[in-house]
């Protein structure tokens, strides 16, 4: 077994497999002189809409902006409440507070880290304006349960699908299970650009048109502004890169799932599956393993042990959103979201990417085993 470092993610390894396709596509954009929106963006939007299975896809500058644009398009205003999870990236909650609205955090399920529909139901009030579930680590929430809550309370659903491009559950794709889906193509995501980029998916024509207007300063005709929006456009170079990568994303997702299966076999063979909790895949779900996340109460010591042996690993996320300093005025208290807080102390993401080799995975599991021995 080699002692070579195993990175948590290797973007260059992936780039090398498709450089021959990316480089001419980028050159074509450079030579076209059409560098913002334009035909490359339209072509990517059309391909992404087809892939997700919705009539509309609207490119924007980042996943964070996609969330903000979605809530703006749904008229989320000061005093409104949006129910979401505190076990997510910061942008999930900051999109809400930037509009003066209040994130109301419901707890997650212990087994899959996803927002618990029963906990969501329990925190809905007359001020609730929208539901914002997150398809964390590449697995979709229970769409049917969320659709039932949304119908009962007449609430729109915004999906934070930033980690779940290509994931499905019971035949519904991430981004097609709510009113608006929000994607990020930050380079480390499972479908990543060479810089910042994002996208919204939409089923409704009017909502899609509103998002399009909001991403260009609330303007449909040049220099005529019907409302105040953002400047949040998708660059043509990023769109051209994403179009190339979109053709590979299913093969990459399958490769990630195969590596997840390999990890599970290796952990079982090392008799570690009772010591660390392995990811749980829901029945009917296509988990695309944006992250491969194990949990153990001895997480911090395991993380230090792996890092000392040059095994890449990360904690997503060490501080739950309700305990972030900038949200102190929301009144979040330690102990108020027990499963979220326990997960933040116990989760550890291991190396995961389509180019990860069997030998690298064996080394990761050997080092986890050496920690518990
Ligand atoms: C990455 C991410 C975002 C934000 O996307 P950016 O493109 O980095 O702005 C939002 N939510 C989740 C769950 C994410 O992982």
C-alpha cells in the first residue's frame, strides 16, 4: 500500500480527462466576443432544463444568487418566515435574511442529515412564506412529504440543489420537485465551472420570466426597470465549460456511486461499519455522492489523525447556522436542534471524486482502521 497523499478532491485530475473538449469551447467563446449571456448561455440553459426535466432554466452568477433570486421572485419580504435547515452552507440562510425575512430552522433526520418533514410541519406559522429544503451531500429530500406540506399550507418550495445536480428521488430530479430549484456550479460541486456560476430551474412560465428579469436589474427592455433586481448573469465561458461537462455528469455520478459502494465494502471488510456510521441511501433515491460523509463521536480526533497522514477530509458543517454569530439576534440556542448539533460534531467527509482509485480508497480505509485500532 502506497503512502501517497490522498486529496479530498482533485479538480486537475478531472480537468485532464476533458481538457481536449473544454479548451476549444473556451477559445470559441473568446473569439466570439460574446462574453456575457448570449447564445452559449442559452444553449446551456436549454440543455440543463432538459436534463432536470423542467421547461425553464435560468443561468446566474452563483448558487448564493440563485437562492436570493428565487426568494425575490416569490416576493419574500421583511417579517416573512422561511422554514429551512441549519445544517447547510451559510448561503441557504443568508438569502433569507438578506431580504429581511427570518429563517426558521427545523431539525434534520439522524440517518440522512436531511430536513425532517415532521419537524418542518411543527414550525409552520401564519407568517411562513416558503419552504427551503436542502438536498445535502447529493441526496434529495422526501419530495412527496414536502409536496404534501406545501399543498396543505399553500406554500411554495425552493429547493437548494447546490449539491445535487443529477440526483433523483422516486423519479423526480433535484430541481424539479419544487417551484424553483437553485444550483451552484462552484468548481468543487459535482458539476463545476471554472469559477462562479449558478442556475435556477422553474416549471412555471411567469415565475421563470420574473427570475430572468430579476437577474438583469429588474429589466426586460434595456434601461427600463420594472423592479429592483440584481446584476447576476452567467458568463459565456462558464456556460461553454458547463455544456461540455453536462455530457459527462451522469458517468461521473455513476462513478461516485461506485466509489461509495467500494468504501462501504472496504469498511465492512475492516469490520468498521459498526464503529463509524456510513451514509444511508433512501429507497428510491439516486444519491450522487457530492460528498461521502461518515459519522463518529470521535470525529475531531479522527480528522486530526487522517490529516496527519495526508488523507484529505473536511467537516461540512462544523457550526450549525442557528449558532452562527451573525444570526445571534434570531435567538438560536445550543440544544434547540439536537440532531443538527450532534451531526455538526460527528460528520466527516472523506475523499470523493470520480477519478479516485481503488488503491486510494484502500489507503483511506486503512488509515481510518489504524485510528480505531
Ligand atoms: C455551494 C452551496 C451554496 C452556494 O453556492 P455558491 O455558488 O457557492 O454561491 C448554497 N447552498 C449549498 C447547500 C451549497 O453547497
